[in-house]
């Protein structure tokens, strides 16, 4: 096991050597930095590039109490979803049409998976097929419990612990006859191997190339809609041919080409019916007392709802520091929905060879304390000017950091008239809620009046998605 900087440098060098892939693709470094593997590969088949020693980077080196959740009841609930029955009438049951994406990424950070889960659900819906929803397999360096406490070598979490809605087997809209999503285990039952048509991404992706997102979507929609077979399994190309063999791959999520999908995706029932899971909702609610305004009574009427008075900001450092340097050097754009051009903070990388290129990007990807304070100041002032609200006095910091730097930031913010100042570390969570604590933070950020995120982050992008779908104004969504 090698120390982290070695890995990062090594990975960067290998990636940076591949200039032919175009600069905007460098966002994958953030993914690499989280130690990913693809679903269909056994460890001994792993290509050299993604083998970061996940274990050595685990945040969980000490035993923690409570131990990991078993999710016994939630697994049973998922298994017993009503659509998991051969007797359901068409378009479900034994006559139904299904698509499984065996080419989905696994053991990646949850938010990279979530992007794919949502877009694949939308594609399946538009193709009139039931989406086969995956179980989340942890990137081991993100898992909260050390190896000695784990219930299994490769920890898994039911998708329904993170999200609710059609993507995870929930209902479509009233009167919508679309088939509900089913589990991977149910796919094995309802789609025996003999009835599956295999679609290998090798046979589709090279023809589409680096097309606009909507073109990629339309190509797959036609293929999945017109196929006469009831059951489809989309399988990945060989790693040597395509190291990101997803339908909507990282090259797309890291490029403005994704934006042509925003209109249809944001209005789709996949987006509008996406909901917070009950486990996450319960975690947010039980901690609500922390957010109650504690400052002086404001001079004008102020809402009682603490989220209407809240600014939430995502401060992630640690592994981001080095990833940011590589991204900056590479000239990477923002990630996914963070690139939407109507959002107030747009970032355009300086061209190759420009002397300030790295420095300029670092100012946004890994902002200094002063830059963060200025952003909080500006975001608050501009929002108050533009909105009906006159009070923004609750500050929530989403962070996995516990260092002196964070203490310094908190000390500086305490001088800025925030009556209530809370960080992720103060939340009281049970085992299941600890397991999905990233989603708990995301939900608080979704509710907050104003959100400041990191433009290169998929975590931020998924928060931006829900905020916009729920009608929050662009000026309430800021990036460093
Ligand atoms: C996809 O096609 C390639 C090229 O024909 C093949 O080598 C690979 O094994 C296929 N993938 C799967 C999962 O069957």
C-alpha cells in the first residue's frame, strides 16, 4: 500500500499522457481518486489505472459504534415490491418489457452512480421498458466502517436507503401506465437468460462517438424501443476498447454535451418524482432542532422554517486537494448540471499553455479561506437583494473535514452575523443514517434557501438537479 500522493501522481501522469481524450475529460480524476472498479471485472482483471489502494484511504480506521446496519427489513421490502410478480398485467409481469444495464459503474462514489441511475431510468421510461435498478456497492474508501466491523467484504446498501421514487421501484405519476422499476434479483426471475437479448456497447457507442447528449439518448431510445425482445441486457465493451463503457459515460457528464439533455430530463417524471428516502428524511427531521435560529430577533418578519433562512455550503478538502490540482492542470470544465449556463457562476478553463491556468482553476476548485468568506458574503447579499426573504442567518457546512483549517473557517464565520452555525459533524445519526450520511447532507442542501457547492463535484451536481427541479432560483445556486 503506497501513500496517497504517489497514487494520485501516478494516476494523473497516466491520464495526462492520454491527451487524445481531450481535456474536459479530466473530471474522471475525481472518480479515480475515490478508487473505482467496474462491475464485471474481478480484482485480478483490473486494469492498472483504477487500482488505487482504497483500503489505505479509508476514513474508517477505528471501530465505530454503532456497527454497520444490516438493512434486513429494507432488503425484504425491496424484494417484496408488488411489481415483483409474474402475474402483473402487461407492461409488467411475465409479458413485460425490461432493460438491465450491466454496464453501469460499480464501487464508485454514490453520486456518480446516481447520475447514471437517474438518466438510465429516464431512458428506460422513454423506451417503455422497466428499469432494473442496481444495489449500491460501496467504493471501499468511502465506507464508514473498518474492515473488522464489516458484515461482508464488499459492503452493499439498498438503493431505497438513499433515494425514493420511480428509479428505485416507486410509483410513476397518477394514470401513468409505465412499468415500475425492478430489482436485479427480480430480473433474473422474470428475464431468464434464454429470453435475453444482449446489446454490447461495442456495437453501439463507436457509431455515436462524442455526439451531443440528446443524440446519444435518441440512438439508445430507438434501439431499446424497437427491439422486439422482451428482455434486454446492455453489457460493457472490453476495457481496452472503452474504459468507460456506460451508456451515459463520464466523458459525457464532464462535457457541455450533457446539457442538451437537461430540458427533457429535468421535466421527466424520473426527476419530478425523485424523492428523499424515508431513512434520509427521518435523519434530517430528527436534527432539525439544530437549525432553529438562535441569533437576535430579526428587525423584519422572518420565516419560521429554518431552511428558508439557511445557506448551506459544501466544503470538501482532503482528497479533493490533489484531485483539484490535476483537474486544474488538465483544464477540466465543471461537472454535469453545474455547467448549466443560466447559473450565476460559470467557469471556463483558460487555454492550454496559459500561465495562470492552474492557479485560476485552483481558486475555484480548492478555494482559500478568504475566497470562501467572500463567496459566502456575496451569495448572501445577492440572494437577499433578489428574493422576498430578508433574513439569512442559519449556516450549514457540509464537510468531511475535521482539521485546524475548518476551525479557522468556523472562527471567521462566527464573526459574520450567523446566528446559527452547524456542521455535518453535529448531526445525530443511527447506523442506517450514518451509512447514507452523504445523502442526509445533500437533502439539507436541497432544502436550504441558498447553496454553495464545488463545480467539479457530482455531489454538488445532484443537489443542483433537485433544487432546480423543485423551482429554486438560479441565484440561489452558487459555486466557488
Ligand atoms: C462485447 O464485445 C466484445 C467484442 O466483441 C467482446 O470481446 C466482449 O466480451 C463483449 N462483452 C461482453 C460482456 O460480452
